[in-house]
């Protein structure tokens, strides 16, 4: 009969376990049996958390298993995991009690053969091409004669020696080497940082800014060259404002860095040849242009002299051109002489006439006539002078204001008078001596003051 409450049956050694106890036992069993596994499968649902850990699943046609890559193990992975890439994962199997599931803790992740590597390469190439990083219109022309050339490569390999030797043969140039690892762990990050570092140099700074950058590496397998296929390197080259030549591997090797660069060189030596012209050829070309310029100048001068000679023959001769002007000048000179003689003659005639009019006798008669006219005027003035009568006993009466008083009424109105005599003036005041209008009254008379 089913029981409502669980009871321990005597002799039963199967004591109930807690969920945590069972999960712990399962974890120990799984990790003990599968402490080291290598698993082949296709990546699915890949994502990387902000903590730096990555979560994904490995699948095949019939099953799927979850996996995790802890942050400390992620730096050892030589490629960027992507969905759809077939890989071989090495790690250990463990359980996740919180979800009652098991998962693979990946310690090493590798591509499952060159086929998977090429598939990853083609997938990344398609992605970057879709963003326009390989577009031909983005390619910039290389400078004709760069003053400073920046080289990103290993400082110890044969590549830098080949580049320097070729540059010295063609056109000695100022070279800046940014040493990097060209393969292995961290190589892609170093290469990208070097390209960005050259691009960040300010013009006119203590370290000269390159006019051209060469990213170079010698030949090798696709795995050896993989750092130049990494997305971080491709984006750094595409974003560089300085023209870039990519010289990775040999002629048959092609990397994504070659597609992003402004020019691809089949070898590092060929990159040096692209970077600068041959100095001797350049000098010869300049000398040749100088010779051609001199010849052209001489031909132009000779043609100019010929044209001048032709034009000169068409011009009239100097005597024919200036003859009429000279004749007119002579005629004008002759007319001028005659005009001067006539003018002098007229001036002399006028002077003679004036001399006749200036005879002394005529002046004496004119002076006597003028004196006689003056005498008559003086006598007339004396006759009409009112003060002349004063010498004969008459007096002239004026008001103190100077106005002439000519009537008794005016004298009464003035009150104070001035009497003018022949030998001076006397002041007077009008006084009344009797009532006006009565017979026998005396008129008003002035009294002297």
C-alpha cells in the first residue's frame, strides 16, 4: 500500500540523498572518468561575456554538448572562434549542478585541419569585404619618393636585411623599424599596434612620421602566416592614413592583410622596389629632361628669331617712317623764326608810339591843366564852407548832440546849445524872459554859460 509519509525500512541501506549530494557524486564520477578529452565538432552559439569568459556549444549531426572557455585559457587560442567552424577542443568534462547539465571546459582549441582553417579564412574575408575594407576605391597611391619609410617586421629575420639592402641599392632612405613578432601567440596584436603606432606619430615630432609603411614577413605555412589574417591586423591596416605596402610570404602566399593594404608586394624585396625609384635612373631621367628642356628652349628661341626677322622685313624703313615728321619739323621751325621776327617788329612799333606820347611838353601842359582844375575846386569849396561866414562876425548854433539848430523852436527844444564863432565855441542855455503870447514880452534868449 502506498504510504503518505516516508519511513525507514529495517535493514534498508539505501538512505535518501540530498540533491546536492547526488550532484556532487555525479560531478566526481564525470570528472574522474572524463578528466581529459579531445572532442571534434562544429562551433555553435558562440559568445564572449564581458567577464572575458566564452560560452559555446560543439555539435555534430547527432548530438550537442555545451562548453566554456575560461578567461585564463582564452589567450592561448591562436584564432578567433566563430560559429560554423569545425574544431578540435581539448579539455575536461564537468557538471553544472545549478542546471543539472554537464559541459566541456576547453583548455585548448584548434582548427580541425587546413580545410577548417581555410573555411574560417573565407568566412572572415567575406565579412570584411562586405564592410568595404578591400574596396579598390579605398586604395591610395604610393608617394613617389618617401622621405621616411616605416617597416613593421621582426628585427632579427632576413626580411629587414633584404629591405634595407634593396633600399640602399635603389635609393638610400630613412627607415624606421617597429619590431614585432610575426607569428605565434600575441603576434597579431603586436602587428596591429605597430601599424596604429606609426599612424599616430605627429608630423614634425621628435620621431619622424613615415610617408610609407611596409608590413612584411618571410614565407611559411598558412599557420605561420595566420597573424596577418587576423581581423585586428586587417582593420589596423585598412584604417591607417599612411599608404601601406603588404609583403607577407612569397609570391603564392596571400593574406587578408594583402587585400586591405594599398599595394601588395609578392616579396619583401619587391616591397622595397615599389617604395622608392632607382636613384641612378632618376638622376638620368632628370638629366634627360634637362637636356630636352634646353633643346626645346633653343628651338623656341630660334623660331622666335625667325618670326622677328620676318616681321622686321614687313616694317617700313626708318628713313621712310620718320621722313615726313622730320620735314614737318623743319617747316614748323622756319615758320617759328618768321613769326618771332614779325612779333619783335610789332613790339618795336608799339614802343615807338608810346615814346611819342610820353614827350615832356605834353606832360607839362597836362599837369598845368590839372592844377587849374584843383584851384577851381578849392575856391568852390571855400565858397560853400559854412565856417567861412564865421570870420565875418556870424555864429553857427548847434545842439550838444552836434545837430545844427536853425530855428527858435529847435533851440527851445534842445535847451543846451553850442555857439560856433570864427575863433572857437561857447556853450549856451535857453532861458524864458516872458510869457509867450503877451504883447511887450521879450522872446526867449540864450544866456551864456
